[in-house]
C-alpha cells in the first residue's frame, strides 16, 4: 500500500513510518495519524463525515481549499470505509 487506507496520506510522508498494530509492529496499511496500538483514533464510521473532518484539518493547516478537496476525494473508496 502506498497510501493510508483511512485518510489517503502517502505513507512515505508519515513522520512515524506508519501506525502501530496492537502487538507494536508497524502497520503497512494505516498512517500514524489515523491508527495506533491496533485502533483508529477517529471513532466515527461514516466515510463522508471523516472526509469532511480531514478536509477541515488540512484547510486549518493552511492548505488551499481546492488542494485539500483533491487530497481527500478518494477517502470513501479506501479499505477502511468500503
């Protein structure tokens, strides 16, 4: 996997090199911003709600709105949400 299967961030951009599974091993599917100790940080189950959450966070960090939209548009099709 080259992208987090929860938020679509390229795993190569993850500062921690990926999230952690419950056994402490690195996740190859999820980033450290979404997943740690074998659980998702965001507890919601609605992909569109999460897509809006990530979009809002990116805009808050200074991303242009159109770029944030492009970065989040595939979230509903990722493994976690399908």
